[in-house]
C-alpha cells in the first residue's frame, strides 16, 4: 500500500514538537553543531505534511557517520550512505555543496545532516526565513502543496517533480530578499 500525501492545516504545536525532538538530540551532537527547525512546519501559518524537519549543521560532514549512529540509538533510521540534495536547474555547483546525510522516523520526523555554510545548508534556512517574512509567498506555496497532494495523492515522485522547482522559484526571490535585508545564517534554534 502506498503512502497518501496529505497536507494539513497549520498546527501551533509544531514548534513545541521540534523543541522536544531537539532537546533529545542536542546533548549528543558534536560541539558547535547547529540544530534548526526547517521545512513547512517551521513556518507559522503554513499548511504542510505533518512531518517535522530538523537540520543538523556540522562544521565537517565527515562527522556525519557518528551523528547517524547517535540518531539510530535514539530511534531514527539512518540512510546508509551520504546522499545529495537536488540541484536547482540552471546552477552549476561543486558536488560538495549538495552532500548530506539523512535519518528519519517514517512519517514523523526527517533529520537532514549538512555541512554549515554549504548551498544545501543555507537553502532551507533562507526558504524558511523568507516564507516567515512573506505571508503571500507562504500562502501561495501552501496552496501549491495542497493542489499537488490533491492531484497526486499517491505519487511522491510526481509531487516532488513539481514541488522542488517551485521551491527553486521561491528561493530565487528569497535570495533577492536576503540581499536587500542583509539576511545571514541564523543561530541554532536549539
């Protein structure tokens, strides 16, 4: 049986859920690691899948295997190898800019482990902060996700084939916003 993609109304408890998850993970991270709430549940008022996304920022991604072992001991299922995030169309990046490690609790929590300052570390934080600051963009993005889930409720590939380029369009505007506002990487959320 395939998973049904469901977008739900915003839940005011999403922030508290992140903080509870982060409180359990934080003591096991290397010194200086950043821990952020990312994804749609990190944007107040945004409709989302009821899945909490956390990003662990490491100064060196070579520390990821030890972090994945720790996450496994905490009940997360790690992917066995370092993977990469998608490359937005029109960009040419060193592959190191997209490398990540990943663990999850199926259907509940996704943990993305990335190297601080890399393109893929900055992307979800900029996206989050831009959507927090731009309610019209957040509302439009939420509606796109609702319609994609309606049109492709059991086809994850089709859902992301459209959602990822939409995110890339939003990030283009977010980069202009970042330059205009002086946005920088935020401090750790937990």
